């Protein structure tokens, strides 16, 4: 798009007058944010309509990414960059006496996700639009997204994320496309005019699903795809009878209950929720989305649903949307007169499933009574899917009851959503090579045996538009200066940087950019949290959800270990380091919250101990989210990717770090394995047990953490400080629980479930190697630089191309502007 500055200014003035009755002098920063976004949205609309027409005209196959989470972050800067008018708009604002960054900071994050899984969905949408593929998102318009985290007295405190407090200029409400979703009631059979048996649900609660469309703007292309998010409203929930009886509160209460469905995102990442409302959310948005797709199919192609998979492919992001499978059966059979076999044929050619985790607690299961009460007809269909599947299994494995029970979709009073997905989907993929390998050889071996053709790997990726071009404009410009443009849509071109890896001038320039980013982050943290950090120290960063398997606890124990050594050993003079943490803990995850308190308690002690002479600084960056991540990755020297091997399915934070020139210290887990493959083991710091080794120890039940405490008295001393009053802050019992979990095991768990003590020595060793490497400035610069050059594989563009060729089989549709 070409920007006409005077027209743009005039449009902003008109918008301010029309919407706020203000002129430029009276407008505040938020007014300006809203006006700029609205004016840009006008231009987006033109391309959006053209894209839709183009897809319609060509009657192409389209992909729908169903996900309970889309962690989009902010839209304005991304859309301006993808549109190619960010610089122009920055100049316009300057001429109007507004600073672009301060306007940008007015936009709340669309935090409609927990972490990696939701952010992956957002990166995928960006790549689909940029690569001109017809691929769209379907999800929930949560009124409250991921909670806002404050740290108070060292503890995490959660506040509601009221991101829609002002209107969202990037969404369009489509009341005309509302559909009804039913809950509860009774499934009854009736004989149709054709003599066939049909089911309908009577006495159900009726919820209205209203879609809001958000444009997904491709980079340097007119393509604009769609993210459609559903809001729950209740039309008959406002009980007029109750109202007339002057029971106003009760009348409204019913409405509130119905509308609670899209009220709030569950803040659990890879953990159990097990709540009825969560199942309601899942059925709500998948049913609405499928009704939307079925209606569109009928408009475009009539009622021959055998052709449905020629025009539609649906990717299920984890098990959260898997209830779509029986819902599609219901729509085809009960509402479109199809028989079971025909409907099943359509379903099994339409759906594909992505597995995101092997953590047992994250495999979704719903108690039958809850499921059946909420979705009586859907439950019947799940039972029938399972009955037919079990018949097949009995023929394949006669007499092998154990296997049959293991694989039954319904068992132990629960519905196993992952099993339902594997049976019905034509593709099941893991998200990194190691993860897929573990799925195939351990977690899902039974399934690979009967459906070998379904299993495949799609290593995750991240979009370089947001994570490099937008977040780190200085590095982006540097790259373009060295290798020319083109990498923005073809990231493997970064390999062309390698020829500069020994050019001292280029490396100096590269490190100067890192330094400027560190200065900017330091200024931001001073302003927002009033902490002072030294941009000349190593910025060693661990930012991700707080989870035991991610081992933030090992990181802070190592810092305590360094601190002790500084106090005890006068000859020990480590390279100054700033350890930065950012992490939200699920509100009900007590141990994760204790770890946050521990990090803050240690920070308080170490940061204020003059004997440390600022060789260690610890910062807990509050409220980690996409917009904060955009400030942290560009300023990082060290990327902490230290999960217990075999537990992190992929990780995507690791990729954002690499792209921005941080060096990984990590285990051979998830996509770290592939990062090392790309950059070379000499350009990363790898430590710890491998997934294989851990599997063997697990199988032999031979782990004894006590052994490691005896071998390393300094580690034992660090652990003792958790309980001996060293970090006395009224939180001793919290730290006692952490201590017990490592040393004795609590609540029936064995001690140190995540092998922190087993990996500790090798972590310390890797840290020391890293510190030494950092002292050689030139060698470090080269290493960081080579990480950027080798990061091409981790573009979500590559991931999307893999999905397109292996699963979706879409054609590129180039939109005429
Ligand atoms: C990328 C990202 C994540 C995922 O980080 P991992 O280290 O892969 O767990 C989580 N949250 C935000 C805000 C992100 O941008």
C-alpha cells in the first residue's frame, strides 16, 4: 500500500471528530491509537473483501485452524509493518506531535491464550496470509484473556485482563452470522418422512454464538485472511416471567450464566482444568464454527457432503476442539439426513489433529456423567464411534483385553479425547522431531501399530515478521543491509550471513545492535519496575510459563549456588550477569507459585547484598506476555531452555531467542535438538540427561536424588538454605514444600520428579563454559551471529509449507489488489 500522508492526517482528524467529538489538540493517546487503527482498518477491509471474493470465485479448498487459544498480542504495529506503512505512519504521527511508541503502548494485548500453543496458532495465521494460502482461525472471543500478573511482596497476584474495556478497532461484529448452540436437554429419536430414525434434543438451553471477525494481514501481499471468534450471548436467558415477578436479579443471573461461556480464558497451560465450563467452551466454539462451515458449504455446493473434504480441512490444535468430531457427525446425520457410514467417511477425511504434549496431566479426559449431561446427543455419538472401533479392535487383537481397554475411547468412567482424535483424524502430528519420535515409540505405540500412516512430524516455527522485523527493527535493517531483502518471506536466506562470521566490523556492528537493545530494555525495566540493570552484563533470560518440567527452579538454585560461591571464595569473580525471569503460574498451581516467590526472595537478597558487587542481578519481569516478549528477546544474550529431556514437546521461545542472536543453554529436548542440528553443537551449551537416558532410569525406577546430594555438598548446602532461615521472609513453609519435593517426594510422588539434582552438576559446568565463552567478546559475537544465520528452519513459513504439502494440500491464491 502507498501512504498519502495528507490524506492519512485528514482521515485521522475526521475519525476523531466523528467518534470522540475532539480535534487533534484535545485527543489523548488512546484516541489517537483508536483513530490510526480505524483508518488502517479501512484499507485492510478493501483487501479483505478482495481476498474473500477471490477464494469464492476460485472455489478453493480452505483450511480452518480450530483452537481454544490465539495469543495474538498487539495488532497495530504488526499490521502496519505487514502493510508496509509503519515508517510513513510514524512520520505522520511525529508531524502531529505524537511519539509512535507511546501510541503503540496504548494497545492492550489480545491475550487469548496461555503460552506456546496459543502463540503458535497466531504465528500460523501470519504465515498463512503471508504465503497466500486460504487458511483461517476459529476460536473464542474471551472477554477476559490471560490474567494480568502483579508481583506483590514477592508473590504472584492475579488481576482480570479487561482487554475490551475500550472497543477493539480490529474486530467486526457479524450479528448476521449468529448461530444457536444447545446444551443439556434430552436426546429423542423420531422417524422422519423418509422412514429413517433421526435424533433431536428437546428441553435444551439455547445459547447464541455471535462471531467477531479479525483480519489477518499478510506481509507484502494483498491477502487478508480471517480469525473468527465467537461470543456467547443469551437471547432467551433473560427470563421475562421472572422479570415481571420483580425477580430482576434472578432474571439477569440466568443470562449471566449463559454468557459466562465466553467470559474468561482458563489460565492453565498443559494442565488439568476438568471443569464443566471448559467443556462448554469447547463445544460452544466448535459447534458454532462447524455450523458456519456447513452453511457455507450448502450455499456454495449444495448438499452433496461427500465433496466437503475437497473444500474444507480442519486442523485441531490439541484436544481442546476434538468434540468437533462427534458434533460434525451430528450435523451431517441429524440435520442433513446422512447415514452413519457416509457421515463417518466425510469426518475422517476432514479432520487432522496436532498433539502438543506427553504430560499425562494434560491429556484431556471428561467424566461421562458431566459429558452426557451437557451434551446428551454428542455422548450417544461418541459411544457409537467407540462401539464400532472396539469391534474392529476385537477382530485385530482377539483376547487381548488389556490392549482393548487401554485403547478404548471410553474407559474408567471417562471419555479420552486424544483417543477420539486419533481414531477419527486422517493425520496425527507431533510438533518437533524428538516429540514425534517419543509419541511413536512410547506414548502412542499402540496407535502407530494400527494406524502407521496417520503419524507425522511438523516441527513448530515462529513468524519472523513479528519476532524479528517488528520486535527488532535494528537487527532487521542490519540483515537487509548485509544480504538484501527477501529473508522476510524466505528465512533460510539468513544462511547468507555466514560469510560475514569472521568479519570483525560486521560482528561489532551486530553486537552494537544487541547492546542498544539491552540499553532499551534496561530503560524499560527502570521505568516500569524501578530496577536498575547493567547493559554490559550478560542478559541471561528464562521467559515461559512457570511449570516444574521447565525447571525455573533449577535456574534459581544455580543462582543461589553462584551467590554462595561469591561469598565463600574471594578468588571467584564471575562475569557480571543479569538473570531475567518472566513467567505466569496457573492460579491454582501452588508449587509453581512458590517458585515465583523463591525467585523474588532470592532476588531481593542478592540484589541488595553489596558483597556481590553487582556480579549477579536478578529481575523478575512482571506480567510476561507477547508485547513484553517483543522487548525481551531482542535484548537477550543467553536463552535458557533447560526442561527435563522428553518433556518439552517443542518450545518456540527457543526459536525467537535464536533469531534474535541469543545463544542457547539447554537440554536435548524438543526443538533444541533441531536448533543444535542447524547451528552446530559448538554454538550452543548443551547439558544434562537425554530423553533416552531418562526413559531408562524411569523404567528401572532407579533414580535416587540423595546420591547427588552426597556427591555435591555445595548443592546440598543450597537446598538446606531453602529451609534453614537463610531466605527467611515469612515464606519458609513454601520453600519447605519445594525442599521436600526434591529430597523426599510429597503427595505420593517420588522425589525430584524432574531430575533437577541429576542434571545440576552438568548445568553448572555448562554455565561456567558459557561465562568463559562470553569473556571472549569476539568469539561470543560470532557464536550469537551464527545462531541468527542458522535460524531459517524455524520460520513458521516452513512449518506451514510442511502442513500444506503433508496434510492440508492447499493451493496458493494470489489476490489481485
Ligand atoms: C513464544 C511464547 C511462549 C512460548 O514459550 P516457550 O519457551 O516455548 O514455552 C509463551 N508465551 C509467550 C508470550 C510467547 O511469546
